[in-house]
């Protein structure tokens, strides 16, 4: 069975792509083959799905393609073939292209994003409207049994069916997967918002720092989404704060392709803090000899290097309550019991 998954190289792989790729890997049987289509032609057009404005196209296609292939190989362990859709589009003549365009314009503009942009008098390029036709013609060439994609591809899949029918090709089964949300917002994880996105090419330390910034509630969402991968148990040789355990667990199992060293987690150990009710945080840190001078604490506060309950701390006189969570810099974490 031929399974297809396509991606435009307008950026590098992130956690949302990892989710879909691993879902495909789990779905595949022994004799199935994944055709991983890299849209180096269609990325010059720009997919309008879930876009309120024109997609930027000032990216390094060749560099992104190398990165996509490298990290897909590191996380996907079944049969895979990489293809670029420029192979067939660069050799097409104009008569063949016109045949692809033989579809109602109403079908192409009858999508929420395009309607909204027209209503708000925002620019809509002709090539954006034609994007689903080229994506559909990819299926005419590949003729897959199944295609995977995000929920944002619903309209593109619908138009693909029409094009396949016109070229007398078999109907592809389309499987739509939920989009992974960004680190702190309910919007989908997107390459365009780098601070809210966990990229696979980032080094292990940077990825882990981003995971540490995720709120406990959001962390439960990620663990639930990736539960199909998290069957192993992580055993640490030392104790850590309880609120960090699930973040260690998630990082270690999802990003194990990074070849994490055995001493990686030694930076994140448990500290016991002595404090009394209504103690100010600046006094607690001095009493417990975490800092020797109050000026050190003030300096870190100015640098936004101290956070309380996942929020940057500004006030040195804030009162500490039970179960408060404190982070100082990148290596010190505390929970007040």
C-alpha cells in the first residue's frame, strides 16, 4: 500500500510534524511504503489554508529540504521514499497545465480563509487560489492509497478528489489529524512563530528549555496527544521536584533521537527550602544560602531570570505560598511544600 504525506519546505520540521510522522509510522504495516513529498514547486505558490494574509516566501528552500530529510530519517524507521514535485511540474507544457485548471472557480474560492480576506479587502493572489489544484495533481502522479494531513487540509483534500476523478484515478483515502497547538496558545504550532514552536533541528538544551516554560495544564495536553509514543518509563537516579517529572518524561521519550547524554538531567536537581508563612521571596533565598547578597537577586529580577509559577517575577517582596514553583536561571528549580 502506498501512503503519501506532503510538506512544503517553507521552514524546518517542528513538533507538529513529528506528531503526524509518528502517527503514520504507527499506522503502517510491514509492506507499506511512505511517499514523503517535498513541495519545492508548490511552496513557491503558498498554501492559503488558515492564512489571513499572503504567505511569505523569503526562505532558503535547499537548506530546508536538507533539514527535513535529515530529521525525518532520524525519527521515521519504516520504508520511505522522498520525492520533490518539481520533478513533474518543471517539464509540463502549458496545455497540460490548462487541463489541471478545468474546475469551477466557485469551488476554489469557497473556503473560509479566502472569503474572509475578500470581505476584509485583503490581497488574494491568483496562485494561492490555484494551490489546491497543484496539490491534487500530485496525487494524480503518485496515485496513493492513503494520504495523511492536518485538519487544515480538508478543502485541499476535497479538491484533490475532484482532480483524481477527472484524470480517472482511483480515490485516495484521506486521513485528517488534529493540529498540535503551540507552547502557550491555543493556535496551531506554526513555523512563522518561532517562540511558540519547538523545532526538531534545535539542540537538546534549547528544546528542553522550551519544554520547561510550558505550563502544567498545557503539559497535560502534550502528554495526552503523544501518549501513543510514551509507553516506556523514565527512571532517574536522583530525586527531582514533582512538577518537573512529566516534563523530563516527555522530553526524554519524544526527543530521544537527539541522543541525550546520561548526565543531561544532572543540571536539574531538587533543592529543599526552609521557609515560614508570609516570608518574602528575597528573604527566603538569602536564609537558604541560595544567594549571599540581595543585590544578586535584584540583578536577576531585572534580567527576567526568575519566574514564579511559570510567570516572570518582578517584585522582590512577593509572598510565597504552599505549592508555589520557582525557577532561577536555567538550572535551579524549587517547589515550596
